C-alpha cells in the first residue's frame, strides 16, 4: 500500500511539473541552474513534450499494475462477493486486461503525438474554410514550409 501511495505522489508531482510547475519555475531566476541540468533529462525521457510524458506515465502505470497484480499485491477477493457469479469471469478478465489497456493507450498516444505535424489551431480549421479562403491557405502553406525548413536544420545540426 505504501508503494502505491509513493507512486501516486511521484506521478502527481510529475504531472504538476509538466502541466504548471515547469512554466512557473522557468519564470524564477533561482531555478535556471536546475533547467540547465534537467533539460537533457527531459529531452531523453519525453522529448520535452507534455503529451509524450502523459503517454509514458500511462504505459508505466500499466507495467506497475501488471507487476503488482502478478506478485499478488492487488487482490480482487474482497470485492468479488459483491459481483454476481455469472459476471465474475468478465470482471476478472477486465481487471486482468486493465494494465494492458493502459499500456496500449499510452503507446497509441505517443505514436499519435509523434505523427502530429501541425499546431492544433491549423488542424481545427475546416477544409471548406481553407478552400474558400486563398489567403488562409497561403498562410498555412508558409507555416508548413517554415516547419519543414526548421526540421531540416535540426536534422542537419544533429548529424554534424
């Protein structure tokens, strides 16, 4: 039980850091040394993407639940008397599949984030609106070209 509480606290702190804490800390002069140290870690662990961080936390949760279930630290026995006998196999199957589902959801989230190429503001524009507004289409095209050029520069910088 202590392990679960510790993991929940660590997960909560990581979520706070990713969603609010990082920006707050960046605004503080005294924290600049921390960011010089932590940035390579952030890049290595989750590419400084909040979406990838959350996806990997889901995957880690699934692995931890699987481990705890396999070693017997999580037991359904106390709740099974409340489940009608005819539904018991389904409840056990759902409970056993939950860690796998969490892990797969995290993997899908990360794959989708890595495939994202446009800001949400550009993706959310209806195709009809873009087709009807040549000025908007031109601005989107300029953004795509700038993104492609920036990615190319980064790829070349990493190669050298």
